[in-house]
C-alpha cells in the first residue's frame, strides 16, 4: 500500500509542477505579447454592461470600414480624452456628405453617443470578451503578480528538479528529505 501512495504522491507532484510551469509560460507569453503588440485591451467602466463589465479584457481585430455592420462592438479613439479608446456597439450607419459614419452606443447607456464616428476612425472590432481578464492583466504587471505568476512557478520547478536529482543520487528509498513526507 505504501509504494502505491508514494507513486500517487509523486505523480501528483509532477502534475502540479507541470501545471505551474505551463502557467508561468502562459503568463510570460501574455506579458511579452502585451508589451509588443497589445492584443488585449482592459475595459474601464460599465457603459457596455451586461455584455462587457468593468475589469474585463477584450480581444479586438482590425477591421476595414466596409466590414463594419450594425450590431458590431467596435473600438475607436475617445474624442474627449487623448490616448483613450471607447468600446461601444454600432447601432446604425449613416452617410453625410459622402462619408460613412457609425452611430454608437454603450449597451448600458440610455442614449447613443453624441458624435457619430467616421468608419475610418474605428480601430478594431471586438471578437472575444474575457471576464475579469483585465484585472488579471493588471495584476501580472505588478511586482507581486510577476513573482506569483513567473518567478514562483520556476522556483518550484527548480526545487522539484533538485529533489529529483537528489533522489537519483541517493538511490531508491534513500531520499532523507522526502522520506518523512512520503511515509506520512
């Protein structure tokens, strides 16, 4: 019975280490991707509630003006705040002096936005909403998030590899470090 328990604990430990390393690799990829081409945008505010909530992340893809349709959720520069963007739904399309405009509105807002957006100013179309993904992205950008998501899993992997190396050198059953844990 003891060897079976020992094997189960060993396999569980391996699975946990593999999971932690996979998490660390994923977090590293997210950090690098956000720093280079920023595929995800963090949403602030509830103007798109209930479809998108404060703290969600959205994945937007570039869109050609002729591909924009009524009902699409789009991203465009905020006309009142430099460097900020708005994520709203296209409620209608209208033409004025040969230029196509999107009339936009947040799902949670009672009225459409005051200014229609020229279609060529729309920078993307939302393809995916990740609930609370923005909160996670902001967390991994902090020192505590980096330590938790990247350094700690690799430290656990290093500890696991060192333990495995010690077990190999000590021989079967000769691992004094793990023996009390596996015997319990």
